[in-house]
């Protein structure tokens, strides 16, 4: 009976013979040939699998509710959730706060987030009145001052008291309708405007925004969900 060493030597001799290995690239081609099911190859290559996609949906569901102190929303007594536009706006607000090197996410940051997201009625109303991301940034620096050059904001700058108040007020405005549905970026914008002491209100006022313009949005604050894309 051949030993293991003899068997290995015979196998190596077989691979090195010219009859079975006529081109330098043939061994590479052989190894690269797909011999496993596509799903297994995808998993081995690090492609998204069903498990990871489900995990992604769970994460998305977790962030779909923005931080609020409203007990009705938290307990689920009403079928109310934040719209995808509002969630994206909030995420962009944190990013803008970090860009400006602020230690917190304030109402001015929420305005910038709404503008960066760009598709809500609130964003369109601001742009129609000459209010852009750059003008809000400049006005925010005037109202709040510029941060230190070498200060680095945390990954998720905590909300200021005014920003938290705006989130809660947005939920309250939706709850007043007595209907299920979404708290939109429009509700959030109007909540910021309603707080005259907030940095966001002061920024908007300095850029010529007023109650008459806000009333135009108030009439259609619930209609964001019908606008595409969500």
C-alpha cells in the first residue's frame, strides 16, 4: 500500500505533467471556475445575504422613530411614525452640526438637515423664498457664533433643549389631528418656527421668513407622505 507521501508525490507529478497543464493560466482558470451555488459564493465574497438584509430592516425600523418625550407616541397608542423624509432630515442635521463643529444638534441644524434632504414641502418653501443651505449656515454662524477650528463634534451631537422641544411639538401637532399617519418634515419645520426663542426661528427671521409664509405650509403639512419619492 502506498504511503501518504508517495500518494502526494504522485498527485503533484500528475498536476505538473504537460498533458494536464499545458498553459500557465490553466491552473488559475480551474481554481476560479464557479463550482459552488451562487448564494454560497455570494456569502463567501461578502455580498449581502438574507440575514444581513433582515438585520438592515431591523436597524431601519429602530431609527424610524426619532427621539421624543411624547408618551403617546412612545407607547404606540396612536399609529403615528416619523416619515422617511423627516428621518433623513434628522440624520443630515447631525451631519451638518458636525460640519460646523458644534457640540450639539440645534434647531438651526434641523433646518439645514431639512434643506439637505431637499424633497419636503418645507425645503421647497425655503428655497422658494431664497433660503438655501449656505444662507442658513452663514446665518447660524451669526446667531450662534463660529466654533473652535480644532474642535471635533461627537458622532451624534446631542439635541439642544430647543431641538428636543421642536421634535416633541411636531408630534403634538400631528396628534392634534386625531388621525393616524406620519409626522413629517413639514411638522418639524413649523415646530421650529413656532419657538421664537430658538436659534432656528432667529435664523429664518433674519432671512426674511415670516408667519404669512409659514401659514402656506401649515395648510399642507400632512401631505408630505403623498409626495414622491418618499
